[in-house]
C-alpha cells in the first residue's frame, strides 16, 4: 500500500514537471532568442542557449536606425524593413487597451447588475451575450472595415477602442455577473431601508464586495486587448500602431522574419501584463475564488 502511494506521488510530480516544462518552454525560447545574434536565430540544430549573448535586438527595437547599421554587417540582409520605434507601438497599445478595458468593464458591470438584480432579458439573456463572442472575428472583419470606412473611424484610436470594447464586452458581462450574483440582495435591501436609492446601494454596498472580481476581469480584458492582432491589422493603416503590429513589421525580404528582434519586442511587451498582474494579485486571487462557497 505504501509503495503504491509512493508511485502515485512520483507520477503526480512527474506530470507536474512535464506540464511546467511544456508551459514555460515558449517563454524560455522567447527570452533566449531575444539575446541571440543574427546567425543563431534560425540555426539548425537549434541553439538552446547562446554563447554570444547580445543586446543588439533590443537596441533595434527602440532605435530603428541601428537596424540599417546592423544590416550592413550581415551579408544579404541590407533590406531591413523596420517601421518606427517601439515607443509609438507601446503608446498606441496603452491608449487603446486601457481605454477599451475601462469602457468594457464599466458597461459590463452595469449590464451584469441589471441582469442579476432585475432579470433583464430573461433567463437566457447572458447566454445570448456570450454567443456574440463565439462568432470568429474573421467572419465580421469585412463588414467592420466597410462600416468603419464609411464612419471615418479607420486608423483612429477611437475606432480601435470601439472595436475592442464591443468584442470584449460579452466576457465582461459574463464574468462580472457571476460575482454580483454571489452578493445577497438582502444587503442592498437593508441599505435601501436606511434611505439609499437602488443605484447608491449598488455603489456603496455591492461594488466594494465585488471589487476583486472586477479587477480580475479587468486584467483578463486588458490582456485580450493588449494581445489582439486581427482588428489592429485591418482597421489601421499606420497612424495607429500596436505592439502586435510592431512585431509583425520586423521583416527582411532576403532573411525573412527578424526572429531575434521579434523576440525582443515580444519579451518587452509582456512586462506590462506581468507588472499589472503582480500589483493586483491579491484582488485576482479573491476575485477568482469569490463565490467558491455558496451561501
């Protein structure tokens, strides 16, 4: 019996280790590639850890003019296509992602409250919201391009914010709804007996109790907006640039993708998400476990 438990423990730990390696290997490869010199980017057999680390890839990310100097040293790689500094991409992604997240979570909170407390739309209404997100984005790209062109919203911050907000709103409603549903309506009733209105009771009683859930939802929505590529690609034309578009712009006609520079940009672009997640980790844990014990 003891030997059986030992083997079970060994198998469980082995499974955890294999899962951890599977999950963290792409991150390791991304960071490792970002420090590799040009001749090791697509080497075969692959170089798992370079012996000649360089910061050149990171320099090119922030100072595009260095790409031409660097290209002059690489035979057959004189045609680097690097469009602008990464600062513009980070600024664009920050503006669009933060604004779209605020709008999505704000409207999602109000809609979720209406659904939970007033049964708006009936029993299946939340599912109808979620089905909007089940539609593949590629299926609505062409109509959106036409509509945004007519409304003159193409290649504008407002247009991209509007698109991101619309396609993340179902997630906001669905997630926040579950948190509000776990707050007893009697708490608001007691506040209203003492003279508060419905909306004030929501702001002073319910909202503080679901703050962790709202913050965890906001982080999830922010990550979706920060990493979105398709809408940014088809709804912009150079005036608005996001980090995902910037990564795709690192191309050489003769050498193909500039993997080292793309890896450097990818490594840097994950930092805001990690920092944001670390800052609100206490609220994330509470938000994700809220309602685990039903009343």
